[in-house]
């Protein structure tokens, strides 16, 4: 019996052969814990982690110290949303996002509502695009966070992040686009101007 054709690449994709080749030494011989600083296996693992951090920073135009490596998008979303909301809570408690966000974002917003925050979840049009006028109207004096998925992993729509960044561009509003690892012309899309935080999930890649 032939196996079914795999059509769930929105959830995860087969590992790229180049990635597998680069990782094989750390899955076989150099398998130390990067947090183990008392022996050579830990040193080599820590060096590999920092090399990867620098490579990611270079790809998206950031600095290595700005790159936080997590177990995946769910952890990244929780860390960024809760961290930003709690850091800015003295300035306001209003959060803005969209209806097509990853479940990890929408669930985190609900969790923050239980802490006294208020969230506005904006609809999208039939193409999956956010209405910028609606976004403009949703941003209030007490808005402290705008979180929009830059590239949707299910329908592939790319939101106009430059315009969204300008609308959310107050210094007291945390603007965080998030989405899968999106490429245009073979190069990863870099965060738009005004972005204070972004996350990338490399196990789901989309080329545009």
C-alpha cells in the first residue's frame, strides 16, 4: 500500500538536506548540553548555539544579542506577548491583533485578559488582509501592543507590515509581526521598520 501524499506542510515540512547535514554532528558526536560549562562537550555545543544565533541575526539584519532561541512558535508568542504586556502595563492595558493569528497568539491574549488586559481582535477581508483603517481606529491612547502575523502559514497572505509598523509606531506601543520563515527571492523577509519584536518558525518555510 502506498503511503498518502503529504499535504500538511502548513504544520511542518521535511527537514532541508542542508540543515540535516549541518545538524548531524550535534545529533551524533557533538551531543553535549550547551548549558554544561564544565566540559568540552558543553563548550562545543554552546559555541554551535552562538554560531546559529549569529547566522539568524545576519539573515534578518539584527544583532546576535537580540536573538532569543526558543523551542518553537508557541513559546515565542507567549514569551513576547506576556513579556511586552506586563512590561508596558503601567502605560496601558489594551492589545490589538487579528482574527487569523496563530492559536498560540489568540490563546495568550485570552490568558492576558484574565490578568486585566483588554484585547481587540480585528477581522480580515476575503483575501485575508487586514483593513488598515480598522487598525488605525483600533489603536487607542492606552494601546501598548500590536501583534500581527506577517505571513499566514495557512493561506499565504503577506500583510503590509511597513504600513502597519507606521500606524503602530508610537514609542510606547510594542509592534511585533510574527509568522513562519518567509522568503522572497530566496532571502528571508526582514522585520519592517518600527518592529520591536518578531518571531520566525523555520520548520515551516514559504517562498514568495
